[in-house]
C-alpha cells in the first residue's frame, strides 16, 4: 500500500529531480525534490508500507511495483538511497538490505544512477553534525523546502533529506569538476 502526499507542481524550467529513498521492508520512505537553480522544492513524499504478515517475497514484489510506479509517474533524473546501516539487530539489517536491493533494481530498470549515503553523511550535509537528532533533520528539510512541516511518517522526511543531501553533493561535484 503506497501512501502519498499531494504533489506540488514545479517550474517548467526544472534543473532536475532527485528521488530520495529511506529503504525498509515494512516501511520505505520516498521523497522527490526538484532542483531549479538555487531553488529546492518538494514534489511529493510518502511511504510505501508492506504487510509484515505477508511472505517476504510478496512484500519485496509489492515494494518493487510501487517504486517502479513512482519512478514512472515522476521521472526523476537520479536516485539517492540511505546506505544500509548494520547495527546489533541483524534481522532488521537483512530486511533493510533486501529493500535497498529492490530499490536499486527499480532505479536500474529505469536507467537511473543510484547514489548511497550513510545516515551520518545525510545529517552532516543538512545540519553540519553527523549526530543530529531526526527532529533537527526534519526541521532543516522543512526550512530548505519552504514547507510548514513534513507531514506523514518520519521515513518521508528522511527520504527528502537523502534527496537534498544528494543535490548538495551533486552541486559540489559540479563545481569541483574539471572543465
């Protein structure tokens, strides 16, 4: 089941769009950010949820189908995914790794490049601290995208943060690229 925020219409002279993904087997957050010069704008954000009682293969298939539909509907130029973080819970790490692999497959099927960022790299890019709390990251996302708040699950705010992190890294890479 895919829940989405209402789309925000963007400028016709868009520089590009980035799909940010916060992968998870039960909940995968997604957010699309449009970059028009120095302006960043949220296009859509939400979460794809799968039924924890369903077989894993069916849940992964549902995740792939929903991500493919989001990519087809919004046509992002790049995909940024939060890198799998291995903590003490190996079962959770495996589930996230599976969801991340499906997300990469959906992006590759669409011919899109995929960038991965660690949670601390996303926090550092947005707040200047790799240890920033989720609430601070969500506030920065809302400020940068000029929205009163990020409605929906924290996964959607995280996905928008990942997209903004990629936009920031891509802009720096473009500046530093030899001409």
